[in-house]
């Protein structure tokens, strides 16, 4: 089975399993797991932040960040298709009591002007106590639902400037920040510099089995550690999995370029097939989103699955395929053959 559902399906390499088996461990809740500490230290260093905290998932790092930045009744600005909003089980409302205000981006990327426009204009004859206080702006890089699109660093600088002028804090959902860095040739710390908090995943393209980290200033991370524990994220001998994440961080970041090449090959091959619609402009990193015209996404995915190719349907006619380190160039050719046979069968 060629599994292109998600880069979270990446599997640990033999070398990674060896370092995991040999990892020194302690108790993460007592803060004395040496491998977790080493991972947190290295992550903070790469992101140019004072501290980082390791957690079981990217959803947890994002939601702990929201909880740490805000109080119930606050308003948070984010892109309309943000993972934070659409794919985290309603957590902003359930766990932090937040109001979300959307900014509609182009390919997931919005402008300084749109941030300005999302701020309410206050008038002296209107009580300011009536509006929910806008506290935080979130940015997603790469943007998952837009197809793994990359924020230009200039654009980040502009929207961050606007957010600062309006007194907002900034959070970066950088689940795939490593992909953005490889594609844009921008160091992670340069992207992170514009944000108060940054969330990164080790369990996606980097290929570690479990985990994400949240980085920021020491005070922020200390407060985040409390909510990590409150949300059930104290995970004891986590050094076993932190060792895999640390190994991935040191050895797999450059490998992401290969996934981007494979994604481009898959996208270009798909663009030549009848019954497939694809906007090649959105294929910038390791995600390929495309539309099917001769059947529903559900039918298409099911037929591909029967031929040995697994992908994710998204909405009525959209399909997502994601590349990662266990997927090879021959797998891409085979995947294209399967798609060709499925769409040909329906002509
Ligand atoms: C995958 C992802 C997350 C969270 O991932 P988990 O599955 O909870 O680890 C957060 N943000 C974005 C943009 C993602 O793609």
C-alpha cells in the first residue's frame, strides 16, 4: 500500500529506533527526563527562543498556546481555513472559551491591510467594554488546507507589524515550519523571530513517531507547562519518544527537499491526467491537493485504495496526498499509474 494520507504516517527509521531504545529517561512531570530536556533545548535553540516545551501533539501545543495567551471571552484572529480552527475538535471554544475572527487569505496567506481591517474601530461615544478584546493573531506556515503553501518572510514581517501596532500577541502554527524553511531558504529562527510563541511538529515530515514543541520566552513557557499538565500532557518517561524527535531534528530536516521534489513530480503527473484538476501554484512543499471531476472524492479515494493507493478525501471533490520520507520516486510513478487507471475507468 502506498500511503499518501498524511506525513504523520511516516515511520521511524532503524537508526531512530536504536537511539530511542538507548535513550536515558526520567520523569517528564518532575522535569528531569534528560532526553526531553535535550530536545526542548535544541528546539528552542533552532527557533531562537529562550525555552521550549515538548508535548504529545501539535493540537496540544497550539491549544496550550491559545490558553496561555488569552482568557475566556477574548477574540483571536486567524485565517478562515486554519488548522487551529477547523481541525482541532472545537478546542478554542471548549478549552479556552475563545471567540475566533476569520481572515480570508489567498492560498492561506493574508495581508497587513486585512489585519488592520479586522480590528474594530473604536469611537469615544461607544463603550469599549462592549467588544471582546482582540488579543492574538495566529499564522499557519506552511498552510495545510491551502496545500502546504509557504509564507514569504516579508509578508510575515508586514502582518506581524500590523498585529504589534494593534497590541496583539502573535502565535505561529509551524507544524510544518521545517518544510517552509527548506522551501524558502529561510532559517527557522528568522520566521520565529516575529512571534511570541511557535508550535512545531516532529511527527510529520521529520518522521519521528510522536510529538510537538511550543517555544517562546521563559515566562511564557513556564505558564504553558502548567496548561500542558492541566490538559493531560504530562507524559512521564517521554525521553523514549523525545529521542526519536531529537534524531529527526538533527538528521531529517534537509531530507524534506526530496519530499518537495516528489510532490512536484506527483502534481505535474496529475496535471496531465483527464478528470483531475490541480492548481500547480499551490504545490510548494510536500502536500498535493487536487480536484476530481468525474466522480466524488469519496468514490475516487475508495477506488484508488482498492488498487493500493491511500489518500484523503476532503470535501465533495477534493483529495489530499502528502509526501514524506518513506515514499520513494518509484512510489510516485506507481501512484500516477493507479490514478490514471481509476480516472480512465470512469471516462
Ligand atoms: C498536523 C497539524 C497540527 C497538529 O497536529 P497533531 O496531529 O495534533 O499532532 C497543527 N497544525 C497544522 C497546520 C497541522 O498540519
